[in-house]
DNA sequence: CTTGACATCCGAAACGTTTCGGGTTAAATT
DNA sequence: AATTTAACCCGAAACGTTTCGGATGTCAAG
């Protein structure tokens, strides 16, 4: 079938050991011999069999990432697309490949993690979208397998692992205060499912913003959605149905904000005039939306790149200068939040 | 370290062979024994070592894909992002993982292919963006390794492999005729680099469209770009600098069309009124652009899914009902092409 | 002439799995 | 009672590589 060390050994007249060492760049093989062996290897089109290598426990030069396929397909413009791009670019720069599995969270998902980790297919893993008491983190810690996380644990839980996160509590506080400063007194909120770790941070940030703005928190101004467009649509429908006083809606991510905009527009209302809308993430679609979306910017692509650099450092056993990075968010004002109202 | 068959064998009192066969679902092991072994395996958290399996030549349940990292990073909204999403979703549905390597075309790139194929890391490969006399196709055919391609070979070259492509010659003919029908008499074209296989199809389609519209083909109305926004920007700058008569520019893909729009707007001209613009692909950003982009729609996501289904059929040794699929393109008219002119 | 150092090479074991070709026992058949 | 059959089990080889622990030969130093 494929050429293997044995073939090169036979053709060159040396032993398998010597061929392996010659190709491996060891210095206890004569330079002439090495050249000869390399010549034979090239002429036969030799390519090492990686499973055999990995069986010996060597590096796979591969980073694993499991993408939650929520229900439907993962949308082409969302958070993960961008994160993946950052991770992929940084990985390729270091000659690492990416092993990707898209999985619906649940039983199957952990099996995917086990396959990658225990199955010895990857040197390290990138996790995203931390959940409450995240079993994936527990598993990887227990296995002491290198990993990095996009997003820290929920408030009150242990954060004893390397992560990069954006201070979304600050983000939501800023957004809420901004809405208050525009004159809004009744501000709705669409949160992600409660099992997502950052839900609490965003919830708290919203409360803080209201408080600083001198407004009262009302639980019935808060809806929950599935982080997709559809969830934002339904969340906004619900809020608009039950809370006629609302003049602003903040969604926990851009995709839901876009869904909320559809809901508002579907009722014949105008986004930015009748109801102000804001999101979180600043995905590319935010800029191109009609009207363009006011949002909190997260440097998702850069986070992906930095995560890979952290992960590779861990894999190589280097010390991390910063293992837990909390980035400050930035408000991006566009048309969807409208202008100051009475 | 990790639990292996040997551990289960020792703990359960059976041999490695029997454990393997019990777990593998063979019918020559007593049902009670099997249950007992499965119990022990679970209690030890057993996960098979995949390299060891693959070394025996078994399926890797993995599909490989190499993404050309043009120069810079691959943009988050482009063709590949969508294709990847389609491929990923379809693969996960069949419990296949994806091994992705982003590479700059050239020497390194072929090494990546060899690593995946000869290195025995994937069961099959998905190629995209065919080039002239594509060495990747030659290699995979020679290795008789399962693969499918998004995009057929250039005109005149052999197409003896499974692919899905959109009839881009027809696409460009339609676009060009559409521009003519709007009254344009001087229509510029921005083509991809000549090594890309579909460049000739699009070039020919443009010529056909001109001919049917009764216009003469002029080589100096044609510019080339790198398929990125920047290439479209430069291509449009060049055309506008040298050909003041132009009232329309067709770009070979949406990303370049968006770049061309920036160039036009940068000169204080209005897209759709002063210069009509059209693209090709209908990526999500096309719809959200200002003005929204007139383009030819390619069902990229679906193509990704169908490619995976074809590839898995090949891997399983099934007969393909259709191995070479040519889809008909669809014109999507939006604001960037403006309205009828004098 | 012996010893040691050095350069160069190699045999064999190991990694964890699957699978071929049996083996053993007990029940069923002659 | 002898033979066949079926059910269940297992030893050992194989996959292709890396690497430990030498082996061999040459040459300079003692």
C-alpha cells in the first residue's frame, strides 16, 4: 500500500531504526547516510503514518473544538463562525490542524469530548460558551488535558482554568445606562437560557445599569431566548405582548437582537423610533443590519487567536503570563438605538 | 494512564480478545459476559484509543478539508465559511468529524494533503476552488483516495471526478445581459486570478452576454482581483481610472463586488446610480450591504451538505446516482444594479 | 598492545487495538 | 459410547512507528 519505513530500509540497505533516526534528524547518523535515506524516502513518496506515531504517544499537532449545533444548523454569521476563524488562522500559523465536531449539547456531546481526549486525537481543546457547573470543564480538568475556554464560569463558581472572557456585566451595565441616558424608562431584556454561564453576568449588569439610572428592576421585563434569531423574535413578541410600556429592548447577543428587530418591524413599528434595540457581540451582520445595530463589541476573532496562543503555551508546558483574561467591552452606537426621546 | 482493554480484561477476568469482541458487538460472546464487560468498561471510563484502531486500517470517521488562507485571514463572511457550515452540519449528522487545515496554496499546501491522506487521518476529502491542472486532484486520483470537489475543472480539462458546480458561465451571461437590458453599454468585469478554474467560465459567460446584447468585447474593460474585498477595491479603482465610460461593473464574487462598491463610494459616486454593481455567490453580506448587492445566487450551504453526502457514499463504496452535478444559477436583483438608464 | 572514546548503526520492545485461527466444554446427535 | 455441533472463549500476530540499550568498528591516547 503506502510506503513505510520498512520499504525505505530495504531499498536503502539500512535498518528501520536508522531510517527513522535519519528522517527524524538525530545526530547519530552519518550525514551521507542521511542524505541517501532522504533521497530514497522522497523517491518513494514517503509520508509517515500518523496513527502509528500517535500510538506511541507523540503530539498530534491538532487542536480540538466542539461546536454546539443548537437545534438547527449553526448560522453562518454568528459568534462561532468568527471564533472558529480566529482559532483556525492562529492554529495554521503554528502548523496545527483543527479537529471539529458539531454536536448538540447533551449526552452525545460529552462522548465527543471523550473521543477527542481519551481517544488521543488532539493535543488540546478549545471550549466555548461555558455553562453552569460545566461538565466539559470538569472532565478536562480531571483528565488534566490541556484546554482553554472562551468565557469564564458563572458568578460564584470556581474559575481555576485558563480563559478569556469579556466583562459582560460591565457591557450590559453600559448598554442599560446608555438606554436610560436616551430617556428610556421601560427597558426590556432578553437573556440566554439560564444554564449559560454568562447569563447571570448580563442579568446583573442590567440590574446595575437600571439602579444607576434610578430605575426599578422588574422581573416581567425580562424574557429568555435560545441565542438564535428565532429566540430573539419570540422573546420580543412576548415582551411586546405583555409590556406595552416598553420603549427599548436589550438582547444578550446580536443574533437575538436581529430577531427582536424582525418582531418589532413585523408589528409595523419602527426600530430606533418606536422601540430602541441593542445587542451584544458586534458580529459582522450587526453593522449591515437595517437599521444598523447598536451593540457591545467583543473582539471575537482576536479572542480566538489568543486562545490558541494560550493553549499552545500550555501544551508546550510553558508558563502562562496571563491565564485568566477579562477584556473590557466597548459600546458601539448605531441607528437601532435611535436618538434621545422625551 | 488511560484505561485500555487490558485493564478491563484484568478486572473482568476475561481475555483482551473477548473484551474487544464484547465491546465490538460480536455475537460469539455470551450475553451475560458482554453485560458484565460493558459494566466494567463504563466503571473504568473506557474510551478506545483511536490511533491504535486506525493503525489497523479502520475508518477514522473523519472528513478532511483544506481551506486556502489567501494571504491574510479568511474572511468571516465569505464563501468558505458557508461551505464549511454546510459540510460540518452534514458531517455531524452522519457522526463524522471534520479535520481542517488552513493553508496558503503552494508547496506547503500539498504537504497538508499528503499528511491527511497518506498519514491516514481522514476517510475522504472535500476540495474547493479548483485550479488549472489542479495538483490536488491529480494527487488524490493517483492515491485513489475518496474525494469530492466543489467546482469542476477549467474548460477543456478532464472532469473525471465527482463534483458539484454552479454553471457560472450561464451566471455571468445572465448578469451581463441583465446589465445590457438596463441600458448599460460599457460594462467592466473583475475576474479572479487566472489559475482559478472557474475564471474562464465567467469570462466566457461575460463575452456571451455582451454578444447577445450586441456589444463588443473589450479586453481593457477586464481587470483581475484576488477574490477578496481588497482585490475588488483595486480592480474597480483601476477600471474607473482608465475607463471613464464605464457605467457598470460586474465582479466575479460578492466579496470583490463589495470592495468595488467601496472604491466607487470612495470617489464620491453613488452605487446603482452612477455605477451599477453586481457580484456572484449571494453570501449573507450581499443582502445586508448598502446598497444591497445584485448577484447570482449559489446555494453554497446546500452544496456543502450534498458534497458530504456524495463523499460518504463514495467512502462506503456505494454507486453514485449523480457524480457530476451542475446547478443552474439564479439572478437576485437588489439595489446595487440601479434601475434602467437612458 | 590495551584501553577508551567516538561515530555509526541496529535488534527488539513497546504503544492499544482487531482478528485469524484455533481451543475447550457441554449438549445434541448418531 | 462415540461423534458431531454449537456456544463461548482466547493466544498470538499484525498494523507502522519510536526509542532504549546495546553492538561494532576505528582511531587516538596511554
